[in-house]
C-alpha cells in the first residue's frame, strides 16, 4: 500500500492585513506590484523557444521582472509591474487577463493547546478506519508550510512514490532533502511574489523554505494525510481565501477550475467571517466549500463568582492552577481610569499593575489575539483572566492555550460578570471569583453545532448556488504542530508540543479533503462533482439530541445558509445511491447563464467558450448541483415560480426504484416530476424537474427572507437528500 502526500505551499499568506505597509510616496500609483498574467497558451510565436522567453519578451520595460511562469492549471506568468505596465499588457491580443496579487488570509482562528497527546483527533480516526484502499493518491495542500519531522509524516510501511508525481522537493539549509519522503513526497515554497511586493521575508519569524514557521500548514497537512490517515488522492485542499470577486478575477477560482477540469477534487475553507450573513468565500461552483462545526468534545473551565453563581467557560490552559478553595479579587480591566477602551481589551501596556496585581482580570475580546491578552494580564501581575465575548462574537467559545489560568465566556455571561463587579463595588464588598478547570469532556451535547466563526451564506457571487456546501469538524481540532511555534502562537511562548489544538474553517477543509481522497480511492471513476454530491446528499442536519443543529453564536436553530447540505457523514458518503454529476461543459453553461462574456469565460476555462448550448439550460440554477436555491424578486408580483432540471446517475444497485419525498419550505409549493425513478443499470442517468411556487410575503424595501425545505429520493436503502432554499427579496 502506498500513501502519499503532495504539499504545495504558499508562504506568502499572512495573518495580518497590516503586512503591506501603507506608502506615503506621491508616486504610489506607479509603485510596482505583483501581477498574475494569464495568456492564451497556443498563441506563442514559433520564434520563441519556450513560453518563458515569450513572456519575458512581452515585458518591455526594464523595471518589469518576471517572477514565475505557470503551466499546469493555467498558462501565464507573474511579474512585478507598475500599474501602467499592467494596463499595457492587458491590451496585448494574447493576454487573457491581468490581475494584481492579493495577500491571502489564513482561515484559522488560533486556539492552540499544550496537550502532549499521541492520538489523532476523533474525527480523523473515523476516516482512518475507512482507509483500506491501496492506490497512488496525492493530496495537495496550499497553506503556510510544513514541519516535516512530525510523526504524522512518517513514511514507514509506504510504497514508492508514484511515477506520475512530477513535483519537486525544494531543499534549503533548514529543509534538507531528507525532509521529503514517501509520504511527504514534495514541498515547494512560493515566496517570490510576496517578497517582491512586500519586501524580503523576515527570516527571524519565517523560514525561506517550505518549513512552516506559522504552524498553520503543519496542522492542516497532518489533518489531511497525517500518520495512519492513509491514501490521499488527487485532491487539493485550499485553506486560504480572499474577498469574493467575479470568478474570472479570482486567481484561486481560476486555478481550481483548471484542477477540477483535470479531475482533481478541490475543497476550500468557507472562511472565518461568521456569524454574519454573506460572509462565505471560495464560492465557485467547481469548488467544494467547507464550513466548520463543533465536535462532541470540549474543555470546560467554569468561573465561580463570589455571589455563588457559576458561569460556564472553556479553556485548554493546563499549567499550574489557581489555589484550590481560594477566591481572588475580580476586576474589569475597562473600569480602570485612563484609556478605558484599550484597557477593556487588555491591549499591550494598557493595564496598571497597581490595579490588577494579584487579581483575576476580565478582558473583552477584540483587536489583539486572545492569548496575547493573557500575556498582558500576566505581565501586569494579574493571576488569572476571564475573556468575555463581545456582542458580535455571541456565545461561541474557542478554547485557547493561555499562558496563565484563563477561560473564555460568552457575551451574555460577560455582561453578567461585569454587572456583578459593578454592584459589588456599590455595596463596598469587593467582587471575587476563581476559575475551575475541568479538563476534557467528551460526549458533549448538543454536537455538532455550527461554529460561530464559520462563514455563512447567502453566496455573494451567485445566490442561486447554495454555499457553503457542507460543514465538517473545525473547532478545537487536535493535529500536528511545529516546534518553532509555542502552542499559544505568541512569540514569547517557548513551549514545544507535538500536537496542538486549532479552530477555523481551514481545519474543517482538510477533513473533507481526506474524506474526498478516500471516496476517490473507493470510486476511482468518480468526478470531483460526484464526490461532492456524495458528501452533500448524505450529510446530516440533526445533532446528537436528534434536533436540527444549532448555531453556536445564537443558540438558535441553524439553517442551510449556515451548514449548506449539512455535516459530512463519512460512512454514508461511501455509498450514496445516486449522484448529481457535472462536467466542465456544465460549468461553461453555468458561466454563460451568469452572463459572463466569452472572453471572461475563456480566462477561466482556457478554451473558446460556446454559449449557444447554454440557452436551453435557461438559468444558473439549472447547473446540476446537489442543492437547489431560488431567488425571487417581489416586483409587486403576488405569485412567483421557477423550476430546476436535475439529472441523477445511479451508482447503487443496478435495479433500483427511487421515490421522492418533498418537504417544501413553509408556505410554498414544491412539485417533482416524475415522482418515481426506475433504474435498470449502474451508470444510468434519469432526469426530473422540480417546480417551486411562492406567494409574495410582506417585506420592507431592500430586505429579504429565507425559507428552506428539502427533497429526498429514497429506494429504501439510500436517502439522497437535497436542500431547497428560497429567498424572497423586496427591491428598494
Ligand atoms: C524580524 O522579526 C523580529 C521578531 O519579531 C524583530 O525583532 C526584527 O526587528 C524583525 N526584523 C526586521 C528586519 O523587520
Ligand atoms: C433566536 O430565536 C429567538 C426566538 O425565535 C428570537 O427572538 C431571536 O431574535 C433569535 N436570535 C437571533 C440572534 O436570531
Ligand atoms: C442574464 O441576462 C438575462 C437577460 O438580460 C437575465 O434575464 C438574467 O437574469 C441574467 N442572469 C444573471 C445571472 O444575471
Ligand atoms: C431514510 O430516511 C427515513 C426518514 O427520515 C428514515 O426513517 C430511514 O431510516 C432512512 N433510511 C436510510 C437508509 O438512511
């Protein structure tokens, strides 16, 4: 058996938008920046021996420098150009598109912990059992880098590297050739683009090699293909994202199309912009977009107040605790005189040691990192910290590895604690508290819960395609961690740990990549769309209490805009019964129906687009997607209706009969024709039509309302479920 992992790393991702320092230069408009230029590959005049020669020749000015040529998922190059040079390039006939490079942000909220455990996470364990497949599989992870000596990348018992692998293991002094092996078969780092725009990397904090100085890359790579996790496939996992722009301007969407066109499954994190609506990123329909859910394990650390109240909190602090049975003076950092705002957030240098020494300090969440606040409290002489969510954080709690005894509490609990402190001050009996750490708790109910930070729909680019597609475990996930970074992620933290806990949709995304790898191994002939379909139609929406999953930020019931089709179910996805398949041709029709120009479509597909076939498909909602999303504009219309055409392929028993069950969104009518699908062979495709009728609802101008339902095809052995989401919009 061979089990392989291909790692493509993007070291240019940064966690802070402030990394490109604002320039006061008058010529700022003409400051060279990194641009990515897509070209029509076959237009190269024969006088140029290579594409690189040709690309260099199109850069006329001496100040323009070619950085990198691309010839796999798309053709073109990156170069450092002034904006006017970039404009000139755009006018060249063989140049399809020019876009400026964006600094991509990691989709992680850091919440590390020192545990020293040797096991892998529960949810990863679930996948391991399914890994009884032997083929040459490769997972690509685009992230910050990797720490190769970790046990998760041990290549014991693995076969040779597959011959199809043509990647590189880039070696440097701190990343020797021995770093690559039969599991970590390749690693590269791409820093030229970043360095040419933002200056040389700081080698104190970053390695100029594929070595991971941030921790994020090691973590996500080990989730996708860590030790025992077996067999990756041709799967790409993107745990980075940017702002949502039209697909032809989105370098990640374009690269992902190229990958998907070659049969490579691309999963991408939805982003950590939740809990607000319209925050989901990486929304292209050829990408599988993954949000984050909690797992049934947490780390309770309760606050006991002097008035007898017990407030629930979470923490993975595991150092020396507070004295048993002792109550400590409790203060709110923001009630200090002086700059109350920065003190309330426990920003660097904002706390007066005379005010906090020997006390437990309440700090508000925001601006600086959660562990950094603990560092500030500790430096000022505080003995403990209670980290209170702001109103925008809601009740979602992330367990952190703090440098002093500390716990996180929800927004309502924060209010209650501050109120207690104020009333105690008035009654002249000072407030007191302690924190009681209870270790790890499993079988937590309810679980899963949609994580507060998980980015939500509607899809800002194409509301007719429901995004995120699915959720997967993304909160407090245990995986490998590099030595260079202490578990809290703050520079003064010198602790070393082999495993650590992180949260974020970039932790959820590699779970899905690993799962997709196993599905591909079990079903080598499945397309990326078929794999996504299996994940979506078998996903579940109820928690371990049997009720609809709740939203961590509100405690209220969550919806398809939060979890898409639901939480992935690894075993059921192996045998979905029916799949909704898609080819590149369908995506071209989708782009035609999105009213993109032929030129814009060519930027994405690298082919001359033919939109003549698309007119029959009618509208973007007719993309053969496993979920259904309708958007109605209520222009004084009383009744509105739309239809979806779908095609399902039988991948279950040769002879099977499926009947439909419809759960319409409340107040709407949904019909399906035909109501029964009878298959005679595997691979057979049958069509059906879904009609949705809605009556206008009362809405204030500019507002909208969303209702959801589902249709389920069932043969008694398989339930093939598609969510239906209907959005009513009242124009302004
Ligand atoms: C690099 O980072 C270290 C640690 O943050 C800092 O002390 C040093 O000044 C930085 N060097 C440069 C050239 O920015
Ligand atoms: C949660 O549900 C309650 C009851 O339906 C509702 O009043 C409240 O506004 C909801 N909260 C949020 C944040 O949506
Ligand atoms: C594309 O243009 C047609 C005709 O103007 C319009 O009906 C349709 O709604 C447009 N589609 C999108 C996705 O904008
Ligand atoms: C399909 O769904 C129905 C209704 O929820 C349930 O009773 C049945 O057990 C499910 N069947 C399978 C095979 O999951």
